[in-house]
C-alpha cells in the first residue's frame, strides 16, 4: 500500500487539493520520518516542527482556488540559506548559534507558494566542499548505502529527498553542489541559468557562480519548484532570461524539445583523471536513449580543459573568505582554514586578471561547442565515495585535490552560467546510482528541462527508492549501514 511519502511532490499537492490528505497530515508524517531517519542519513542540522505545524495549518486554511501546484507540500531549506528566526549555521561551528533576521529571497518565495519547511538541511562548511561532514550535525550519508557520502554542499537536502523525508528540497550550487549529491543519491539536481533565481538579499557577490535551485525525484517536481524560485527581483546584478510560456513545469509536462544536436564527451575538464567505466556507461546509455528519441548525438571536445583549473582554484579560494567573527576563526575546519589562507593572499589585481582570463577561456569553450543545443557528459569521475574518504589523509591540500579529481565536470558550468542538471540515468553493478550531466545554452532552461523529461520517459521513470525508504524507525536500519524494509 502506498504511503504519503511514496507520492511525488506534485502528487502530494494534488491529494491535498482533492481533500484526500491535508498539509498537516503530510507534515506530521514527514516529521515522524525525520525523527526516525534524519540523523541516520544526516539530513538535518535543525528541525523546526512547531513552525512546520503552524505553516501547515495556515496552508490548509487557504482556499483551493488560491493554491499553486506545490501548495502544502513538505520541503526543507539548505543551511547555507538565510531563514529568518531559524538557526542557520552555514555548516560551521563558528555560526552554531546564528539566527538570521531576514529570509533569503528564495525562502520568501517558497513560503509564499505554500510549501512547508521542516528545517535546515546539512551542508558543508561555508559551502566549501563537495561532501557534508562538519561539526554541527552528523555527516550526510547516502540513503542507498550509508557507508557512502551523500555529497555536498547540498548533501543533507539530497539525503532528505532520497530517504523519503521530504519529496523535494531547496539547495544551491556554486561548483556542483546540487548536481553532485543528486548523482550520488539517484536524484535530479538542477542548476538554473545565471539570473533565473535571485541570490538576494546577500548572496550576489560571488562572481555569479552560485545559485539556488531545486532537487527532487522527478523532472516535473524539480520544474515546479523552479517555477516557485524563479521570481524576478529588482536590483539583481544578472538579468534573468525570460521564463517559458506556462512556466518550467509546463515545459516538463510537454517534454517536446524538438530535434536537437547534442554534444557528447567524457574527457574530464578540471583534472587529467581516469573516468570510472560506470560513469562512461551512464553517458552511453543516455546517448542511446536520446538518439532513439530522434536527436543527433555527436562527439565533441570538452569546452574547457585542466588549464582552467588554476583560474577556478583562485576564485574558489576567494569565495571561502565569507565574513567570520575573528574570535571564531579557530573553530573552522582545516580545509576551510586552508582555503581562506590562500584566498587572503590573492590581490585585487590578481583576482581581476583571473576573472578576465577565465572569461576568455569560456569564450573559447563556447566556440568549440557552438553547434550544439545541449552537452552530455558524466556528472562525476567516479560513482560514489565513502564517508571520510576525502579527509582520510588528514591533509586539507590533499582533500581539496581529491575533490577536484572526483568532480572535474560540474564547476565549469557555474563559470559559464549555463543551465545544467544531473540525471540518474545509470547504476553500478550493485545498484548504486550514477548520474549524467545534461547542460543547455545560457537562458534556454525550458529546452533543457523538456529534454530531461523526455529522457525520463524514455528511461521508464527515475523515481526509484533505496531499501531504507521502507524503514519506519531507526530499528529498521541494519548495522551494516543498509536500510532494510520492515517484515
């Protein structure tokens, strides 16, 4: 028998609209699952049950004709995202007791759409790493196999969705932080084009690399949450591309991108690194499905190569220089301290030169792939990584280099600003998820989403669940780290 968490986000909202479920019932169901499994998968830093119940009651009181397609649905907000009156730690012990006075724009929009946040999801410290293992919460673990990381920096969001704690979640992506966890956890992680989602009121000073975006189990759910987030805000530094007719959800439901020319490559861009055969096989499968759907898939060179790494590296060091109270600097993790020390040594002139050279590289890369409507490549160079693997040497410099080699694809598209999404097309021999990266032209989010929906249909759907999905309490999680269905 189907449980409420078996429903997609859009199905949950439809059940509320029909009177079959209430938002209060869904929120209570989700809170029970968070209590049972939240710490096991390391999904949440802070849970806000009282605020969630209050918001659910308010959602149920709104007349049906005034509700949007995700009204009343449980969700969660990443712990990097300002949330008024709710502890927001940025994944760091240095901010363990920080409570913002304002909401980020995306949080305002999520509330206004009638979604109900259950709390703040685990992230990496200041968003600096692609794993979520800090000092303010348990590590974010992959619900498909708890010995593995759920990734980062939106690792808690991915763990929450993949374990069935919420059907959809907000995250952010400055170098792959939505797409990496999505690939690891068998989800869809979407980085929209630069400017589609507001970074305000305080998140617009990072050279346009990071953006909020949705993470979910189906393309339609992800598109619906993108519609919620994609509200133009006066004063944003990047002009948003025009939204498609009917919104992004309509584009997903049509799933008609037209015949496209899709450039395929598997060569890593930020590192000279061997690519795992399972990651190549996932690209092969996606290419075959896209060809069967009528698209032309051609081999292309990657837009950029390892020569871009020293440029991106400098920018990443500077981005780590978020304001931290001086008396709490010592509470930062070794990796964060290393990145900040390197960032502090970058002069204004060197930063300006780096940004200029990187833009020149982007132009050259765009010329190499100018004849393609979309690009297809692996999301990661390896399917999975164990919890603790990146930090195992105790050397933060080695940690940072391992991250570059593990994820040599995603960050380039933060530099270009192009829309990019990880799709759960592949699997390892033992059934663990493997993602592929599908990337569109800047501002052409609708075509990318429509193609992803078409690929989802050709794959017979991607809403698949790990064994822990059926666990109802922590006693149903086997000691070997694999979730077991109750008998």
